[in-house]
């Protein structure tokens, strides 16, 4: 079994009282927290109780703003990959699923990823929220504005690793409707 990052949507954030009433499955990605998950969780980012694990290692963010950021970056990446049918299919699948699973918040669960090292999972999630996600957002914003060509070229060269996650209504960890 692969360790994965899991992305969900919900109309409220998880809190000490429990998980949101309706949690929708968005995406999972093997062995990493991909750039797409970081960008989707990149606006209004906050640490919340996990819906899956005991430590407070969940990450919640604004759905609409995160989805807009990813769509804008995918558009810019696509300009350099205009004849790539596989990328176009990935974008259509991703954006279509994001529209279908829309809610107020994204909830990113990275417990399996942060537990792959001997580092403290809580500290790893804090670092993800304070350093990794903001760096990904800054890189994407600069690329969208036309000021980060080298970063954009590296993303284009390895777009599958960044964007080709598994998008589905059912993930390994799913929640009852």
C-alpha cells in the first residue's frame, strides 16, 4: 500500500467537536503532497484536527480561492504544452471534478506522508503550512504573473508528478454521506 495525501471538501472545518456533516472526496496522491494539493490548500490555510488521525494534523483552506489558483496555474502551464493531449485530459478531469465536489473548504490530510520520516508529525504539518504551502503559492503566483519562468519550466517538465493525482468520489479513506 502506498502512503498518500488525501484531499477532501466540506462546508465546515473539522474541529474538536468532530468532522463536518458532509465530507466529499476530491483526490489522493501516492508518496507525496503534490503541488496541486498544496495550491488547493494554499488560501486561508489553517491547521485543524485531523478527520483520520489523532494528532491535530489536518489542514483546511478556502475552496474557491484554492481552486482558482490551481486553474490559473494549469492555464499558464498549458500554454507551454499546447499540443499535449494527455495534459489537456488531466486538466479537464481535474477541473470537472473540482466543480462537482465544490464546497466552502478544502481539507488536506497528510498523516501518511508526514509519518514516513522520524520527524514529529505535528511539527511536519506546521512546516508544511508555514513554509512548503506558502512557497508553492508564491511560485505559482509569480509564474502566473510571468515572473517565474524557470520554476514554470520545471513544473511543465514534470507536470504528471505535480498534477496527475487520482480524482474520485471514493478515496481509500471515505466518509459516509
